[in-house]
């Protein structure tokens, strides 16, 4: 039993063949020390010989079984490590959103898993380009690039341990999916120049498949974003064209009618009638100019090309100009400017802020009844200066309020509940928000203000941008 224990110990510790060797040694030692005649390998009695061979058979079977269990446990542990590496690799790639970031993450993970150099080359307009390497590499030699191109073009492994360019010290596999081949990924020999064993090769090829799948997902996401952007651009373009064609038609028709009346009946009209027609032409032209100015401003905001030239400006003077312009254009609402005497100067672009404030006032004029009162006031404190445009009209419905600063959110004057900035193009408050964002300031809409009625647009400038 002691000899059998030694056999089991050898099998569990060292494997099958050392255990078989221990079985034979145990057989000989048992014969030499315990079978008569002692200290010889001669067996005098037949039953002793039978016992000796039964012992040998039992020892060999035990050593084989124990060694097999050890080998299976070792293989299971190895597979578990490979599975864990694959899981960690997949989790790391899934957290990488950008297409260009995936090669870096992949080669770093492959190097960490297999302790060998790794490179990734991606297809760029029909040519392979080195996108990532670990340890860092700036370029690969001609033979290595030839093996990489062959693997990419033929969709087959190439380089070390293959029949194609086996002298190259890199083993390349294509990064292919059902949608095509994105490039190749390669792994080099270790410091001793040894090739990949079967287990390491399988793991590397699995990691390559995961890398290709991640590239495919990122490529699809990028294409989806581009398609969504193109669809949104087309939608905005169609909406803008429809809005312009509708909203420009009314003032143009008025201008055309007044001009035609002056040309055909000018000599029959008195001076007051002529002045009225000319004033109508001027007013409609100013409205058209305001709409064109808003459209151009929206274009610059979308392109990120809005130029802000900051200087110290007087909000009181700016508010008075906006109120006067609204009255001059025929606003029937009562527009009041109520600003504190100690209102600080604000560092901003006077032209742009006046346009943003004018859009907010035009919004109140366009979507409230004629008897509405519109007040421009300010609140100083809390580290900021807040310029406010408040009306006591019907207000904005709760479902519309979160969208008032989006493009093309507008309604006809007969629907005062739906607010929109500027002219009927639905861009006024959107432009106002873009202007405030460019200043590093903020804009907000509040409705209702008091007793379930009213709307307030608040322009807030931080204290760091104001005088003390």
C-alpha cells in the first residue's frame, strides 16, 4: 500500500509517464526487499510471482488514471484561462466606441494575453496602413508588409508557420466578417524565436475574430450616424425650403402689390396713399431682411462660424432699441422697458445680443393678443445678470415648452400657445440660444409666469463676464 501511495503521488504531481516509471520501480523494489529470496530479483514461489504481477498491474492502472485526471485538470485550467482572457478581451473591445481606437485596444490585449508583439493593419482606400503596434512600431519591413498584403488580399493566414512566406517572423490573419475584410492582425515570435503552439494559435485566431467583429460593429455605427445625419440634413433642408417658400411669399406679395399700385395708379393717388404704400413696402422689406438675417445667423451657428466680438455694452440702450424697432414695425402690444438704474455693463457682442433679444420680443409680439403687455426687465444677483422678456399672454403648453429652442418649432399667430422665435421660419429662439451659447451664457424659457398665463425668456450672463 505504501508503494501504491508513492505511485499515486507521482501520478498526481508529475503525470502519467513518471507514474508508470514509479510503478516499475515499486515492482522491482517490492521484489528485491520483500519477496524471498531477499535482496535478489528471483521469485521462488509461484503465488508470490502472481501477487507481484497483480501489484504491477494495479500500480500501472492507478498511475494511468491519476495521471489522466491530472492532465485533464491541467487542460481544464488552461481552457478556463483562455476563456477568461477571451472574455476580458471582448469586454474591453465592447467598451471602445471609436473605430480608430479598436486596433490600439486589440493589440494591447493580445500582447498582454500571449506575451508576444502584436500589430494591426487596416485597409485604407485599398492600401494597408499600420494603425497600432505593441510594443510600438513605426513601420514594418518589406517582407513583413508583403505577407500582410497577401493575407489581406487572399483572406488566408500568411507568414510564420504557414506555407506562404514562412521566413517572415510574423503570423498574420485577416480581419474578415460577412461584410468584408477590414485588414489584418499579426503576432510575432517570442524572445526565444519560438512559434505559437496549437493552444496559443487558437486563442490568437479567436481574438482576431473578436477584433474583426468589433471593427464591423463600429463601422456599422459610423455608417448609421452618417446616414442619420444625412437624413436629418435632408429633413432640415426640406423644412427650411417649405418654410421659406411659404413665409417669404406673403411679404413679397404685399411688396409686389404695393409697387404695382404705385406704378399703375401713381398719378391718381394722393400723397397720403402713396406714403402708405411706400411705408408698407418698407415694412415688408424690413421683415424680409430680418428673416434673411436669421437664416444667415442659423447657417453660421450650424457651421460653428459665428464670430463673437465682445465689448462692454449697455443693456438699457440695447433694450430701448429693440422696443423701438418692434413699435416701428407695427407691434400693437404694449412694450415696456423696466431696468434698474444700477444695471451693470455686460461684456458681449452688441449686434448679436440685440438680435437675440429682438427675436424674443418678436416671439412675444407674434404669438400674443394685441392687448398683451410685454416687459423687458433685469435681475442682478447670484453671480449673474439676467435680462428677461415677459408677456402676460396665454403662455406655452407644457408639452411644447421643452422644444421652444429647437428648429422650426412655430405656429401661426392664431395659435398663440405655441411659441417660436423671430419670424415665421421658426428659427428665432433657436438663433437666440446659439448666440447665448457662443457667449458662454445661457437662455431659458418659463411658462406659465403668473396665474397660469404668460411666458418669460431669460438671458443670463455670468458675473465673470460683467462689470462690477
